[in-house]
């Protein structure tokens, strides 16, 4: 076998990344506490309802639902997306909606229809690592801009656009942003900045790729308009069932101008997406108290957030700062500038807790003093224990660095 591997000299495409996108650990010990996993709480999956829906999909529609184009489920899902979008102020015709394999496929499709090698993409710093991976694979030129407690620094975006126009340098093809309950930052873009950002997109003629994966998980009741509602002709909107029903369904959606959707459809070489999964989901949503379900999720995750926030304050004191998120899954910890969280990542894992080090969320070599914790996946007791273990690993690192 080793001789076969040594003789393997085939040349792969240069655009293939050298390392996989990350976000979790490979540790399988049953008592390990996974604060790295950006997973939904498994006990909140509507298992009984999904079981009945799957049975109905097979017995009532199976012979058609298992064909390439499916049965009536995909049409019902489109209608559901239209109606649910209206709750959030988004008006879309069916030809402006494309169901995808999760919202991550939407990122990939938008990247593939808009970018040629060497085109420019602007992102937040930090940003979702799978999006960064997609842009790198497309051989884009990536420029990043910082966030603060009010989200993306739109003033810096504006300054960069003015400078690019003055110097006749490239304007981005699109800007990728997660304006509501940011991953990993937990921040939400202010309404004032939302309005200014879409004004800039219109004035300078670039797209905004709006990733709205966590927007249903609202802990405060505060409402923020999606960027799509402010400039539908220049915003490509992404959302997903992963956070609100279950990630294993692998279903999300894109809402955009019909011309954008038509281009995306050309890249779906296998035809419709997950039509049998759509049939099951359609059966579920037809009789499901969805708003009650979402409210229950938000209440649960808010309690989880509060437990983690208190545990962080208790265990770390003034060694860290963080923004308390209004929704979503994550708390983004900032340590002193001299701290490198990658340097105690393995020790923390050895002690029994995993996290994602900050550098993983940045395009440039930075973010070393940050780390991301997820409060959605584990129990309250595990959160407290995991944060305590993490603090032990950090203080062991800090003491060693000081000696």
C-alpha cells in the first residue's frame, strides 16, 4: 500500500484547498464537552412529528416522491418559504426562490455564478469559515473589514469604496455578511448601518450576500429588517431549515432576483434538491405549530446563553470580554492581545472540552486572542463544567507564559 501511495503522482486542481473547513472536533469520548460544535440541540428536534411525516411521505406519495422531480412536496415548500418570508417583510415570487442543500450551498452557488478567478470579495473579519473556504476555492481576492458591537464597520466599507473609485482599483463583486446574530461574533448590524450598506451597494453596483441562518432564534423580540427587504435587486438572501428543524435534512433556500436564481439553477446539474426530504418536510409543516416551535427554541437557547455568560464571568473574571448575543448559537470571547488561544486548544481538549480558536474565522493571520463557544448543543450542566475546564486550561497556559 505504501508503494502505491508513493507512486501516486496525479496532479489535482490548484484551487482545491489544502485543509478542510473546520468547526468541530473529531473527539468521540462520551464525556467530552463539545463547545465547538455549531449544532442544534438534538432533544428539540420534532422527532415524533417527523416520523409520522416520513411515514406519510412514503405511504401517500412514495412512488412519485422518490422520482427525480419528486411529488407535491417541493411546491409546498416553496409556498411555505414565501409565506414565512412575508412574516419577516420579504416578498418573493416562486421564481425568485431556490431550495438548496443547506444555506452553505447557497454561498457556493452565489460564488460560482458571480466570481471569476481574481475577482474581489469583501467579508467581515471575523467571518464564517466555510464561506471563506468557498471564496478561496473560487480564487477570489478577499478583503476583510472588522466588526464591533453594532456589526460590520460600514464606515470602513464606505472609505474603501471611495478609495477604490479614486484609484480605479476593483470594486467587489459582492460583500458577504451575516448581519443578524453573527457567527462567530454574536453581534447584530444596526438599522442605521443596514440602511447605509444597501445605499453603498446600489451606488457602487455590487451584490450583498446576506446569510440569515440564525434570524429565527431571537432572544429579545427586537426586529431588524433583512438587507433583502431594503434592496432586493442587489441582495442575495440565504436561510436554512438546519437551525429551526434539523441540520440532517440538509435543506435551505436562496431568495434573489429571478436572473440570479436562473443562473443558479443552471449549476444544479442533478435537477431538484433533496425532493424526498422536501416531501417529508412539507408533510411536517402542513400541520406543525411552527411559531410555537420557534418560540420554544428561542426560550431554550436564551437560557443556554445566560448560563454560559454567567459561567464565563465566574470562571474568567476580567480576563475576557464578550458581547451578549441577542440570538443565535455563539459567544465570541476576547482575551488580552498577548494571548494565543490556539496554544491551549489541545490542552483544553485533553482536559475534556473543545472550542474553535479565533484564527479559524479570519482570512488574514489574525484573531489569535479570540475563541468561539457554542451554547446550543450541550446541556446547562455541561456548559458550566466545560467553561470551568476551559478556564483551567487558559490559566495553566497563562501561568506558563508568565513564568
